[in-house]
């Protein structure tokens, strides 16, 4: 089962895993708002929004920046999906993308940057797929291919 979470998005709305029951959720973790790789990934998901929605998929991005940072990032790039402000890092730690073993995990934890990992959560709340190294420029297509 996917770890449950709850938090505030960049537009100030409360969101929880349970809100997505009955739908497929693409829960993608990324290091930092408005950086080159994170922007490419978010824009790929934005550009693939119609195809993802047609496949019954909702998208939720997660990083450790605050709601104001997420709001500015989403507005600048016209993202049509919410970004969860995981300022405590609790959601990232629950999914194993923040912290972890070795120097890389220690450094990510100190910087407060998630590893770039995507989880596809099925309508029953189970992790169906994990994309450990997403193709940031073609992430929507990558997700759609996994769902076929």
C-alpha cells in the first residue's frame, strides 16, 4: 500500500492520498522548484495533461519547498496540477526519496531535496509502478507507456 499523506498545495488547498481513491495517481517527487530538470519534468506532465486525464490519471508533484514557491513555479509555467509543499520532508521520507543511506542520501536530507522518483498509485491506493529515474523531457509519455 502507498504511504498515506496529507498536506497543503501551492494554491493553499489541503490534499491527501485518500482524495485520489478510485483514480490512478502519478505522485512524482522532484528536488526543487524552477530548476532546469524539474521544470522540464513539470512541463512534460503539463503538456501531456489531456492524454493523462483521458487515461484516468491525476498528477501530484511533491517537493520540500513551501506553498509560496510552488505557487510561483506553477503560475510561471502554467502547471494545471497541484504541487504538495512537503516542508517537513515527512512525505518524502515515507516514500523513501528523502534521506536514505550513503553520502547521497545524507546530502539530499541536509539540502532538503527529494530524489527524482515517480510512483504510480492504483485506484485502490497501492503502488503499482515506480519510475526510479524519470525521463524529465518525456515524462508524460513515459507514464502513458507504463499504463498500456
